C-alpha cells in the first residue's frame, strides 16, 4: 500500500515526507536514547573535577581567542553558537545535520 502510494509522489514530495517522518521521530525520541555508562550519577561525581577543569580551560581559551585577541570564529565555533542560541539538544542537532544532507542529495 505504501509503495503504491509512493509511486504517485514526486521525488521532492518523497524527500519532504521522509524529512517530516524523521522530524517526528526526533521529537518522540527527544534525546532519550540508550543510557551510557558515564550517565550514572556516581560516575559523574567521580569525573566531575576533570569535567570542571576541562570546562574552565575551554572557557578561558574562548575568552582569550575571541574577546581579547578578537579572532574570527572558526566553523566549529560558529556551529556551537548556532546550536546554543537555537537551544537544541545534541540529538536534535545530529538529526538536523543528517536532514540537511538528505535534502541536498
């Protein structure tokens, strides 16, 4: 039935349907995937000093490069800012990058 219905759709319609299905899937999935061993609370407590130190180093580097030295943002920094201001999760970001690749094919 689905294959027969798809025969009547154009290629762009198929891409739109596929994109909408993936968007709905991402909304339902919502970033709640299979838990990783680093998601356990006691593991996070043990590695929190390391995580905090890495964040401080990253933030100091950000301040030095972009506020003090006035360097231009690289590709990775631009993508970080876009993701931050859009307020999307890592899972939503990965799905959107995949959808962008599908749309350009």
